[in-house]
C-alpha cells in the first residue's frame, strides 16, 4: 500500500487485489467467501471463484449452476456479501452487493470462454444439495442451460488493515466511493 493513511490509496489497493484475483489463481482474492440469506432466513457462506472485476462499473462476477442454493437465496433476497482476507497485506475486505442472476443469451460470451473440461461444473444430476445414497451417486454433465452469471454490483466496502495501529475505512457507492475512516 503506497500510503496506508490515505483513503484513495486503500481503495486503489483493494481494486488491485480484486482485479488480480480474476487473473491469478494464486491470489487470495480469487476465492472469496460469498454469503447469502436462504429463503428460511439462514446465513449461507461458501467459497466461490471470482471471474470478473470492473472498477469502472463497480461490478464483480461469479459463475454458478442455476440449481444451487445460492441462486435460490438470491431469488429470495438479491443481495450478497463477500469476505476476502489478504494475508500478505494484513487486509480484510468485506463487500456488500446487489446481485442480478443472468442466464441464457445474456451469458453466451462467458460460457464460450469456459474450457470444455470445466463445463461439467454446471449440470450436476441430481441437482446440488440433493441427498444421494453414496458418495459418488451423481453425474456431472455440463448443461449449458444450467449456467448462470451472478453480476454483483457493489454497494458498500468495509476494509480493515491490521498494522501496528489498525485502520478501518468504509466506502459506499452513493457517494462515489469517497470513503470515511471508522474506528477499527
């Protein structure tokens, strides 16, 4: 971080980590924890793969099977949170986003970029979360109709830098990400 006491520097560093997470499979930002609330009001957290990050639009992108519980949760409450820990930077990143579930023709460009061998992640039978009689009583088929993109439009960021003296900042989209310091 160029200046850990400057809000703009902190925001710039977070975006560097997010963009790197899309490109670098070794980056901790590649595999954030994604949190939703189920239709029966239970929190659900799972690891996802960050597939897109755009600072100009304030969006993150995650791919999923349309039959997963995260999609049901997002249909119930179309908001989610991300949690990312960057160990080398001593930085905790918490993000809140509104989420749109995109399917069909809207996701053709993303589907076309998925390697054929990875497409089996979309179309598990029986559907994800279904009880099965033994550990391998399922098939992974690669069904284009089950592929969805979660377009996550960032609303808020809560950032904590653990240094000699901790620093915490909040950023919100409605003030053009100006940021404010918070007590850690």
